[in-house]
C-alpha cells in the first residue's frame, strides 16, 4: 500500500514521538480500572497509571473505551476523598 | 477500595472472585449479579447506540471475566475491572459491525495535508527541506515489510488496530508491534539521513528563521 503525500506529512508529524517503551492497548486496558477510580476520586496516581493515562491521551481507540468506562461506572463511583 | 455501593451487592473484591468461581446457588447468584451490573453500566455508557445488544455484550464480557479471574491485580474494585472488559467487548463488537465489508485496500487515503501545514508558500530553503524529508521517508517506507506498511496505512486512514488485525489474521497486540517496529525503522532511517526531529519540525512549520 502506497502512502499519499498528505499521509507522509501526517506520519512525519508524530513519527519522532516514537519511543522504545510504549505500552500496548491491551496493557492500557488492564490499567483502565485503576486510572478511572483515581480520576473519579481526584487523587494521585502511580507511575504505571500515569503511563496508561499518557497512552489514553494519544490513542483514539483507548480514549473512546476509557470514556465509556467512566460513563459506565459514574453512578457507582466512590465519593471523592 | 473498601467502599461498595449497592451496585457491588455488598461484596468486596475477594468475595466476588470466590463466589464467581463457586458452584451451585452461590456461584449462580454472583454471576447473575455481575451480569446485571454490566448490563446497567453498558446501558449508561452506550444508551441507544447499543440498544438491546447490551445483553449480548454483557454475556460475552461475563464469559471473559470468568476466564480471566486470575488476571485481576486488585488495584481497583473488581467490578470496575469487569466493567473495563465489558466496555472493550462492546466497542470491539460495534467497531466490527461498523467496518464490516471494508478491506484495507478500500480505505480512502488521508488527503488533508493542508490541515497540517502552515498557510502560505514555504520559502525556498524550507521547501527544499520538506522535499528532502518526504523523499527520505518514501525511501524508508520502501524498506519496511508489506504488512508493516499495511498497518501504517490502515492506522493513518482511521481503521482501528483490532480491525486491521482482523484483516491481517493477527491480534491487536501484533498489529501494535508491526506498527511500532515500522515506526522505529522509519525513524532510524530518517536519522541516518541526518534528519533529526528539529529539522523536520522546522521544515513543516511556519517558524521564522533558518534551518536549525
């Protein structure tokens, strides 16, 4: 499959953000629950949870799933604090 | 997390895991309660978008949760973890339906270079730098495998990784690895050509001044 010029421009716009230790979507999914509870609680997060938050911010599919998780658990969330 | 709402049916994490494994009425009650909790959560998250399918999604999610009880790490409520699996199941099924019948070759090429580039014609030096970066990238794209190129193209054209994987006969993690390996190879090739991040950023920006 050949990329268009526009696609190569798009690829160049994020290619240099590639790092060796990125986490996968499946890794991120395993940490969604802890991240969601931390977010609803308003507390701090572990380094691992912070890495998952970073992945969610950059991955549209995980962002979509994470938003759905927040919506799904909103009524069952523990109170802040 | 010690707090449990009525939606947890008063069970803590360990009770959920123990009772879900149990045979007889205790196990049946736990599985029924968890399924009801998943249906309610999916209803909140998806509303009319999923409709009556939430019942099927919850059932599939329940099966996966039961298969993966040992994978629960205990760093959240058990029910939140189970819900994360349920929303993944739901999105996977909705994406599968959305992309059904679309091959990788059918995907429309991304063609909005204008949205990525600053307005106005670049000066000669910048124009040359862009052409050099694009030529180097095109050359590097010729060096990666067909499957890696298909993953990169599929991602750029908006197809979810799971759906790309379905078409290549591999799972989501394998798609990620193909794409990640491809990006690393492309990056190495560009850097070997003397094209660092600052050079490429400058070439495609509207910043004042000469090349870095």
